[in-house]
């Protein structure tokens, strides 16, 4: 399986890049760093997981990607509440993160069925 062909990976890359671009001028370095790192972790763990040999490892890395996505979504909610992220942007990212989470769950279930 080639991770670069997976829609979930492509969309996670796009979301991560949007997070980087949108928060690049944010003065709260700690918040920006935490959000960009959790966003970056999602496609990175998808890629790493898909490239693993065993289905157990594949599943574990997809689980890590899902957890990072939940972390990023939480930070998006907080960023919106404190005015760091425009409400419309936050709502768009939250919706995308929920769709990505469902896609990751489906991929994880696929790997789990092979264990």
C-alpha cells in the first residue's frame, strides 16, 4: 500500500499545511508550536504506519494518528475560543478533522481485521 495514494493522507497533509499557513503570524509560539506539531503528526504517522510490515504495527500508528488528530481538534477549539483562529476557519478544520477521524477508524479496522 502506497501512503501517497491514500485520500486520508492527502487530506491530512492539506490540513496540516493550512494550519501552518494560517498560524504562521501568531505570536503565541507555544500554542502555535503545539498545534502545528499535532497537525504534522497526523499525516506523518499515517505514512509511517502504512509502511510498517505487520498489521499490528500499522494499526498502532493509525491509532497514534487518530490521537494526534483529536489533540489538534482540541487545540483548534481552544484557538477559536481565545480568538487565535477565526471561527469559520476553525469550524472548517473541525469538520475536516472529524471526517479524517472516520477515515482513520476505517483504515484501522481494515488493518485490525488482518491481525
